[in-house]
C-alpha cells in the first residue's frame, strides 16, 4: 500500500514540475526590471530607457504605433539601461516593446514630438496676401523638399508641395481655389512638421474702382480682361485718359489737359522714367523714378528749366513715414492696407498731386512696386501758426471698412475725407 502511495506521489510531483516548465516556456519572465520609459521624446534626439537586465542575451527594442506597426530601434544596451536615437516617425504615442527569443513585453509608452525647427528666424508676411499670388516666408534653413500646410480653425489642412528656396526665404503660390480667411501655417519636412508663429491673412485680390475726395472730385477707373488699367476719368476737372501698353512702355492720351500724351518707360515692370514736363521744350529731361528694392523713393527732374515739384519718399518698416513735408505715424491699431494698388498715403494727397499728371498716373500704373503695408493712423502737417511761425500739427486719420469701401477721415482741412471703393478681381 505504501508503495502505491509513493508511486502516486512521484507521478504527481513529476506532473507538477512538467506543468511549471510548460508555464515558464509559455509565459517567460521579463528579463528587464524597473524599466522607465520617458513620457515624451523628440524625433531625431536620444531616448534613454533605464532599468536592469538589458544585457540579457537576444533582446531587442521596438516602437509600436496605434496600428501595431513596429519600427526596430538601433539601441545600445548596458547594465544601466538602453539608449537609441529616435527614428523619423510621424509624431504620436508609441509603445516601447521589448522582445527576446519570440517573447515580448511592453515597457511603457512615449509620445514622439517633432524635433527643434530647422528654420532660423521664420517670418510670415505682414498684411494681406492674395489668392493665386506668390507668398514668401522669411528666414533661412529651408530645403527644396519642404512642404507648406495651411489650415483654418474650421476645415482640413491644405498642403502645398511646389515651393522654391530663395535668398529671401521660401516662396510658394496660394491656390486659386483657396477660400479667403485666416490660416495657421506649418512647415512639413519628411514626417515632421512645425507650426510657424503668426497667421496668414488670405483675401481675394482687389483693385480700386473709384476714389472720391471730399469737396473735390471723383476718379473712376476702367480695366480690361487682363486687369490692366485702360482708362481713368476725373469728374469736376474735365480730365480723362486712355492708356495703352507695349512690352516696355505705357502711353496715355488725355482728352483735356495741358499735355496731350504721357509716356512711361518700364524696366522689370517698374516705371524708371516718365515724359518730360514740357513736351515743347527739348532741353528738358525726363522725370527719373528711383527705388530701394521695390519701394519708390523719388521722382526727380534735373532739368535746369524744370519748375515743377519733385517728390521724395522716406520709409520706416516698409511704410511711408515722410512724403513731401508731411510725416506719418502707424500705431498698434493701424489696419492693413490693400497691396497692389495706389498707396493710401498718395490717395490722401490726390488734390495736390493730380496736377502733376505723370506722377499722378504713374502711381496707378506702377504695378511692380510695393505700397505701405499699413494705413497711417496720424499725419503731421507743417503749417503756419497765428504768430507767423511754422510748425507741425498732428491730426489723427480714422480708417473704416464697409462693403469693400475704405473711408479715411482726417480733421485737417487739407486732407478731409477720402473714400476708396474696391472691387474683387475674379
């Protein structure tokens, strides 16, 4: 009887050892103890996982995304843990998986974040940019393979892959079907992306339809299908011009006025000289237009007999700060101006400059120059005081938009109210 019990005990013991051995093979013990995975880590940077047991034979580390796709890590193992460089993966949350001889364990989860932006001093353009037109983002460090992503608060991201790296930064063209609105801008390189500081104010391109001057006159403008200005008429002054274009010259014919025809010579799309002030005196020279990059700085005639007024323009931060004897200020409340049309500063002086026909018309025809990006909030005018002395008096300029119309009101009688009506270019 004792022998029977001894045999049963032996069989049970052997079965127990066999079962434990099978369990160990099916559920082996994680060779790594006290593993700590960083909560976040940047792509391209070093990731350190601490713990003991990483020197066990046959182990490997992987990153696993939400779809269970795995990427093996080129890790270095030591008694203190494991280190590796985070590969180029799409940012997100990943599980850190340890494998050994067909078995695996998740050590923890980590959030992969985009590495530091490779762009030095990125800068979105100030003011309004226009649908279908070229945009330049300032800064350096761009690559030809970079992409741009535009996103409104409500809506899907729009990706732009056709970009050009220039000395000024990164250039691209806004799609013609892009909805108007405010966009955040992200730079995409590979699987990483970086949102740039600021926003892009995208609008439909506009052109001036008319300008009205208080107690003065109204200018109306007509365009052809190529968006070229082909005629202008100034009511209450009996002035009207037809405008013709050749490759490097623009000519205008005035129906009524002191000069029958004006000519504007172009270089790289900018006016470089305009017709002499006295077409009947061959000793006179042309009016010369000069620029600092794309900013018009002066229109000067050096002819000895020239009795007209020369114009010099001074800028600060891309906005006109001085024109003639007047000075302009732009406060933090300054509104963005419409580019591609006559500068608002010139519009405020139309009653004065309209008598200088080539300068007046040239301001509307000079398409490849930059205008002020902001609308001035104050004008300082040199005036004579009651005691006979002269000094500058400061006047605020109130700008309001309504129904595609900009109204500029100034308390100075010299300026008064100027109303600029715009229309969208379809």
